[in-house]
C-alpha cells in the first residue's frame, strides 16, 4: 500500500497522513492515532528515504565506541543494551550507526556526525570521572542521552542510570546482617562512574555498621571472567581471606565461582558472593532458581529507556534535559549464606 492509497482509505490528504505518521505537532492526537491504527491494519510501512526528506532528519542514532584496551563496553552487557535500544529505534523508524574510533578521535567522530548530518542524536556510553564528552556534545549541538552519569559534571544533560550507590549499599548491608565482617569488592575500572558509585555504597554500609572500609580488599579492572578468577585466587592467599565478595558483574562472578571451586571451597557456604548485572539474555543466572544472589536491573530495559528518551528529545524539539533513575532488585540465590564459623582455606599457590 502506498501513502496515497492509505490517505484515500482514510479520506484524508496525503500531506495530513504523512504529517500524522511523522509526528508533526500541528496534527491532532486523535488524527494521529486514527492514521497509525489504519497504517497498522493495512500493513503500511513508510518509505524511510521519503520520511527523511519530509522531516529533514537522518532517521539514525549514533553510538561512538572508543577502541581501548580497557573498555567496559565490549561485553554481553553492551550487547543487551544495544538490543533494547535497537527495538525502540526500529519501532520509530530509526537506524543505528555505530562508529568505532581510536580514543583520541572521539571529538572528530562527534563533529563529523554533526557536519555530515548522518545521525539525529547520540547515546553516550560508560561515562568516566572527568569525562569531557558531555561538554563537547553540548558545544557540537546534537541531542544526546548518557547511559549513566558523570559525577563531576556541573552541566545539565539527559541521562538514564541505575542507582548504583543504593544497590551496593543494600547488598553490603544484607551480607553484614548475615554476620560477615571480612569483605572484598571486585569492581569495574576505578575511574568509571558506576564503579565510583558502587564503591561509595559499599563503604557507606560498612561505616554505618562500625566496620572500616580500609580493612577490606579492593580490585579494579575490566570485568572479565579471568579477572574475577585471578582476583579471587589472590584473595584466598591472604592470611585472613574475606568471607564475602561483591562484584560489579555476573561475568567476573563466574570467575569467582571457578576460583572457589578450584580451592575446594563451597560458594554460599565458605564464601558468599553477590553479583550485579545478572539479567543478561545469553548468560542467565540459573534457569529455575538463581545461582547467584544479585542486584538486578535490566540492561536491555535501560537501552529501551535511553533510546525512547533520545527520540523524544529529537522529535519534540524540546531540548530540556530528561533524567531517569532505575532501581535494582535484590535477588536471592544460592551464592550467599551466614558467615562461616571457620575462615576460608588459605590458597598458598596459584592454580
């Protein structure tokens, strides 16, 4: 079915139908809904090139990914975010453009997006302490939404984030209530904003219960399975190994579990573990019962929310910043239990 045929079926002009489908504000909400319902019923799909010409938009969203040896995005968490965002883009007729560039070329990539008009907006991933991309994008003048927040930025901008501080505060308190007193935090890269907030929540809970954060063990690195494994082996070589470990992702959590098994220790009995980001499409946390206790917040849902927010910024023409805070749910699994009366076996030699 063509646009003209759809317009004839509705007894409306092709211009009105086109404007209704493209979200022009001068079309009433009642008319827009009527046109959209008819388009769905007849299976009409707009010509995206014609829509781009009509709206003056590229009908594409950009993602700039820096090539770095220590980049948090090259993992299943990023894949889930992109899947969620992609669903929203497709439903609104937008394509996705991913540009992978050297770290030092990010500024040029953003400027080229703007000068070429190849995208209508940008999603910013993995903000770090001292991140300059927010200021840069505001200067470039292209709509953007940040997945996360930059703690030290004093500029207003749109973001979707998970309440990392509260999630790790709650998880730490849960372990304290189980009687644990020796802790380790296997975190993401220490200059990533989410890692900063998770450590802050962890330490706040300890201090509230009279425990010293300085007595804990800390690790910071790319969140891989091997990182979780090797960090745990190092912990087990301590004279007083921790009885509880918190980690920022399910991926190092799998490595933690492997290291404990190699050391002859039982997860949830000898050492308790709480992970984050366990709601991943291709890496389920158990089938019927959770294997890990986890602070759960859907990354796919975050992708959907960030994409919807960005499209609203683009299509409404209202540049006022939007913000949305997601809360994590504490999921109880087999990886946590009361603090053991004995201390975990000390690992003297690496496996």
